[in-house]
């Protein structure tokens, strides 16, 4: 159980000697290394244990940033490139970051015995309140990818007061239809679990190119000691139920939907966007991002995340990046400090220069 840190004022009566300065620098470096690694916990929930990694110190005045990864990934392989990105550090230093590993998916996890009943997606979402209670978090900002986005969505609908904002990457709120189910059965006969998961994570263009990142993920998944656990998670995700959301029954917090152009779940994300409240939803379609925009486009996603947090009333005095200076008015004008926005926005990330903001009645298109 973590405890809240107290501030202690220390008055320096004598100047530090050279040796003392070196010792302080070494201590600061050691603290930074420990912070980068995070502290690991195994939290027992009514449905089993959850592996959780926490970065930063507990700050109950602000929501924690809570992440849930996709199938075929763990918290490190899914989020480390994004949260270790240089410009993301401005955000990370202001929030506690909590990375959830779905049961049995963390690196080095023990393989479940034969006949083990793996939890459903609904059950996994029901494990998250225990994490908030354990760390005494009053609320969180959820960041989920693929299956993780689905889990966070179910958690948010069941616990609306616990979530201040959602960033959903590659979100598919629908259960598999009969045609998809039949196609998956045929694919499972002809290809390995590893190849099935890769087709879930990467676009057709990326699969055809077979570049180094895809090869690295193929090797990592195929050689994982907990591959049977990964298969359990994959089957659980494919057995998901519809999330019943529409304009009248939706999330009560701001939502940012993110998907890569030509990504496997592009159509699903577009459909999800059509079901959400346009006054509290942003839709970011990223060009040249492939199936995993948090890995391929961390700069653009960091910038969008920063604006999203500012729209919720946090980090209002945050400095602007080079890209964001050119479009401060067009983006920040659509947010208000109380977390509500005057209209829906579609943020289309491309390679062109910034555009002038449209009138309030229009959907916003922004390129960078």
C-alpha cells in the first residue's frame, strides 16, 4: 500500500562541498532510474491477481493515468515508446502513471494449467476498481489499445464517476458477427496464433511489407514463454459482447478516439465515433501510423493527448511544441476548462500545414 508523501522544508546552513554535490547527483540519478523502472505490484482482486506497474508518486489531487494494453502485447511493449517519448515527460511528471497487465500477459508470467478458465473481458474490467482502491485513486484518465480500450470502456460505463477521460486507440465496441466468427475459424486452421494476432495488430500494408518492427513482434510473440496465456486472452477478446452505447447512453466523460489510417479497426473506430456524444468526443485519424499509432507516431499522439488533458482543465500553462504553436487557436479553442467542449472534432493527422479553424457549427479538420 502506498502512502502519500509529505513535503518537508530543509534549510541549508552551509554551502555543499564538492563531494557532497557529487553524492547528491548520484542519489538523484538513482532516483530517476528507479522512477523510470517503476514499482511493481501484484494486486489481488475478487477475480484473481493483476500485475501493476506504477510510475511517479501518488498525487490524489489529480487523476492517475491508467493504461491497459492490447492482445499480443504487455504494458511495456504496448506503452513504453509512448510514455518514454521526450515530449511526453511533461505530462508524465504531473501525473501518476499506472500500467495494468491483463492476467497472465506480463513478461515472465507463469503459464496457466490445462483446463484453466480464463476471465472474460467483462470480468477483467471488473478487476480494475480494486486497483483504484488499493492505491486510493479517486479517479483516472484511461488509455487503452484494442482489447485494452474495450476493457476500459466496460469499466467506465460501470464506474462513470471513477473516470475523468478516456483515450481509446483502435476501439471496436462490437462483438464478432457470424461472418467474422466463421472467417476466424478458417484462419485459425490455416495460420498460427502468432500470425492471427499480428493481423489484429498491423495493417495489411505493414503485413505485406514485413518490415523490422513487425518481424520483431512476430519473434517476441512466437517465443514468449507465456504464449498459451496470450492465446487465452486472444480467445477472450474474440468472445467479447457488444458494448451497448449510443447518443443517449454513452460515456459521461470526454473521449478521444484514435486510429491509424488503413488500420485493421479503422471502420470500427469510425462506427464507434458515430455512436458517441459529439460534444464530448474527439476523433483522431492518423496518417502513416499503421495499426499501432502509439508506437509509430508517438510525437503526434503525445501532442493530441496534451490537448486532451488541457481540455479537462489540467496543465493549462503547459508549454507548446513546435507543431502545436502553429495551431494553438484551432485546437484549444474547442476545449473549455471544465472539461466540456462546444462541438465534436475530427483531428486528421497528415503531412500538410495547419489549417484555419472552421466555424463552431462544423466538424474540425486539423492536419499537421
